[in-house]
C-alpha cells in the first residue's frame, strides 16, 4: 500500500488521530499537507514527518470558511501540481444534554465536523474530476449511531456517513472513490481524560475488551486511499473492535 508520488491533504492533522495518519502516509511515500487551525500543532506534525525523512507542509485554514478552504487547496495544487487524497478528519465536540445545548454549541460542531468536510470535498472535486482520479475518506465516529449528550456531534457524524454516500454516487464516474471510517474507542490523550468509570464501561462495551490504537485508524484509512481499494466506494468501515455504538 505505497503512496509514492501522491499528495495527501489531511485536515485536523495537528491532533492525535490526524497526526497518526499524516505520519503513516509519509512513511509510505506520500507528500502530506498538514491542515490545522492550531498552526503550532500543525508544525509539530510537519517536524515529526521531516524527522522520519518524509515531506510535509503545514497550512492553517478555518474549514468553516469557503474562501480559506479554496485558498488552501489552490496553494497545495500550485506548490505540488496535484492533489490526490483528501482525508476529512477535523472535528471537535461541545457536549450537552438537549435542553441545555445552546445554538452556539450546535452550530460550532455541525459547522466544523460536517460543513468543513463538505467545503473541502467541494474544493478538491474539480481538480480530481479533471484528472479522473481521487481518493476521499471522511472520518465519522461510532457515535453516529446515537449517544446521550451529543445531539450535535451525533448529527454531524451521521451526516458524514450520508455525505459519503452522496459524494460517492456523484464522483464515481470520474474515477474518484469516497469512503468513510468510523472509529470506536481509541487510545488517545482525550480518551484517557475520561472518568475512569466511564472509560471502563466503554471498554466493557467493546467486544474486544480493549481500546484501539491510532495506528488501527491510520492503517484503515491508508488502505482506502491506496490503489489496493480501487473498486471500493461509498462504504463506512467500523474500526471499533466490534463495537456497534456507544
């Protein structure tokens, strides 16, 4: 599953999951564009990749603003003459029970998780259509099946699954595949901040009785953006240890 000669844009790649994917892609030959609203974190990812002998560049863009997304994509194509892979990974949560969830909490999560993925996909589509080649992977979550206190996040991640279905239909005729990965409980610093009782409960709900690793997600996404998956599109892959929902 080599990515030699390919250029990949990974959003939210200053975060733990995105950083894991960025480093994995670079290991197999991709040139990686590390997008994150936190420029310092993005540069840390670039430095990690450079230290491993890979090629990467950092780009700060607010993914909820179409002008910034379009400028980022145009700059990538100007610099590296192509853009083969898009991984829509950026996201965040603002949890609250329904009656306490503010308009701002709803808008923030929907805009970043769902609108951001739409804007990025729309921006790269013309270039990929022209080249008759492209790989798009959208990162959802097993939370898309429903979770208490996350009406906004669940709606956004369910929307990501629907977005994958729609884009896959529209873009298939141009040789572009669109797939989705839904992680379950993954061992990240954020997961480790959960209350010990809650974390234990989630582990016990996972049939494999353990958390997954970031590399598990990175490898699943790598397969979907590699040419080994050329006839796979519109699929949602659960990387969850058998979990079917939180």
